């Protein structure tokens, strides 16, 4: 089950963390994976080469999701090179934390430009190919804080909540073309973003996780593989929470 042979998948922000895990997992299931990056070309190449060394298929594509024109050109190039685009995992995102009274307008703009506008721009560009093929899978990467909120993350939480509304709307808009749109909402996961947390902060965070452990990028990637598969063809407009029970 969940094989992706013959399919082409684009993972934005695929050079590290959850994005890297998604690239690896999709490739293991047979997909040709395109690893998107902004500045980390070396890391993206390493991800692609590691996939190919294990018998998988992978390529890289550098563009900033916050630049809509670059997104359009980048995805058009991928479709020309690969002949199709079946799966989009809109994973690229940034986090800038601040209490509301200290939140800067420029930080708010940066967050929305990448996390929301970038994801929607990628979905818009990818949907052109998917509509022609009359099939496709769009997966947005949200966060547990997009549903439950968190102190000091008003802006970040707002961007992640926005993705849920976007996915539900896209699901309705493209259902007649057999294009699904869903959301994966990770909880407290061991990534570069959480690596900067102090031991005390991590301990406090784990107190609100019923499973009492940190999640792995691999577990998030598994959810993305499912939503990208044919077996998930009757699933659209949904939020798949992978959070250890942190929010139910």
C-alpha cells in the first residue's frame, strides 16, 4: 500500500528537518522527488544524492516560495523536466516568535509571505498541471499551534491556522478534478526549529504531550506519504494531527 511509483513529488523546504524526511519517505515509496531549497543548495544536493544512492529518484530546484514569480517559473520548469507534477508538499516555513506587544510589522510580513502566501502560490502553480492531469495531491504543513495557540507565537500560529482554511477551500474548488488538498499538523517534533529550546523549555513542553515524548520528522513524513497516496483518494479538506495527543 501507499506506493507512489511513477509519480513526481515536490517538497518545498526539502533540504532539512521535516522536509528532508518527507523527501526520503516519498522516494522510498517510489516517487521521483524534487527537493526545493532557497539557500541550502549543498544540503539539498546531499538529500537528493542520498536518495539516489539508495536506488531512488531525486532532483533539486532552487526558488524562494515567498517570491510568486519564482514559484511559477520553478514549478513550470519542474513540470517541463519531469513531464508532470502529482504531489506537492508545501512544507517551507519560518518561525519568528515574539509576545504580541513586541511583534514587529516586518516580522509579521515575513511570516505571512513565506508561510501563507508562499504555500498558496505553490498550490496555485502546481494545480495547473494537476488540473490538466485530472489528479493530484496537495499537502500543507501546518502546526499544532495553528489550532491551539501558544504564548509568544501569535503571528506564527496565525499563519499556520490560515493554511487550514486555505486547504479546505482548495479541496472544494478542485474536487471535480480529483485533486485533493489536506493539512498535516505536527506537534512537538525534534527538528532544527526545536533544537534551540533549552532543556527546561522542552521539559515543560512534554508535560502537555500525553504520549510524553518528542515526535520525529519521520512520523510526520509518514502522514504526508499517506495523504499523497492513491489510498487517500477519498480524503480531502482534512487536518491530520500528528502531535502525540497534545491537541485532540
